[in-house]
C-alpha cells in the first residue's frame, strides 16, 4: 500500500489555501492553516496551526491550562522547548524535532508552556478527530523524542521523517490498531536535501494535503506540474495511486493523510463531538471539574 507502483499516477491539486494569521493561548502568534471551513473536506483532520518566531513576545505567554474533549492533538516541534502538563498526570518536555501525541478522549485539561526566554520557537499543531465510539475513551499521551522518530533517505537526497503511518516500508513512530483508530493517519516531514522528486502511495479514499514550510515545491500529475509556494497548503484530489512532489534543495514539506470518519462534526472551541447535546455535556462536565479527575 505504501510502496509506489512502477507506473505512478499522482494526485492533482484540488485547491490551495493561504493560512490565516491569528493569536491563541496567551497571545501566541501563529498561522491557522487548516480552519473549520476545510474540516469536512479534510476529514478526519480538524485544524493545523503553524507557529514560528524568534521574538519572545510572540510566544512567551504559551498556552496556559485549557480543556479538550473528543479528539487528538499532535504537536510537532521544529525548534524550541515546550513543557506539557495535564490533568491526567502526564508531563513531558517537547523539544527540537520531537512530537507530543495527546488523545484527549473524555476530557483533559493541559498546558503547553515555553521553556526558553529567547531564540526561535517553531512547530505545528494538528487536530485529529476521534470516531464516535472513541470520543469518551481514557485520555492518553505519547512523548516522542526526535531520536525515536524513524527516518530514511532516498538515493537522490531526500530525508523523510515518518511520524505516523508507513512510507516506503518504514513504519512511523505512532502505530495504532485500525479497529480503535480508523483514521489510519499518515504524517510525514519531507526534507529535500537535493533537487529531487518524492512519491508517496496513498489509498484513494484517504483525504490528503501537504504544507510547504521551507522553499517551494511542484506537485506532479499526468500532464501537469503545479507549483505550491512557501506557507501554502495544497488539498489533493482523491484519485490516482498517491502524490508526487518535486522540489529544489532546501525545501521542506509536511504530507498528511487519513481515512475520513464520515461522521457529524459538532465543535465548540476545544470540544469536538458529534451532536449539540454532546457539546453541552462536554462544557458542563468541564465546568463541574470532571476533567480533573
């Protein structure tokens, strides 16, 4: 499934998206790349934020205590140090190249606070929906340091970090049973160290997008070569065997894909459920202090 066939038919770009500048937490400056407007099209993914600054005023306040219920957060730190603490008793230090994969499930209150007073802080946070049967599961937490993220390099100078899923026979750091986590997420960080082209097989039914965070790339499909500029998200059509990305040396791109849940999405801020009644209950439970037990 994850090894590209010899005759490769790459996906075309359906739409390109420019992120929206905003602030979250205690004034952290970020770009919201995947917004609520694209949740249905990119099911099971709910949000993608890109934060990055060398000015402490843009990140110093961090993300003090706040709740989540009904989904997962995946924080990928490119540069900097962030301390995680939550009401389930988990604590960890997220730093250069590391990943924090948190399953909020039935409810957790957590904080993500910088452990630096200067320098660059850069990374991403992805929100991944949970299926209805798992929304009230026990909260979970994985703190994956950079040395524990599998990597491979191609013969023409492309380095691929496999955070979740599989690529070219390499299994990612996060592997879960499909029965419990049917989203079957793929999360790759692809570094073009030379001018080269990378192919990744994708099941046709999986929704997929890429985000360029260094340089620029081209998406290659039959008869087409479509450029994607820096800081653009490209939503890929559900067609062909996968995606082919061509780029110059120095370019870096995230490739993210997953099986849609095809369930109703009811969201109120940090709560993501299936119905309005479930949302009301989520807020009531938080106000009653039940996420701290």
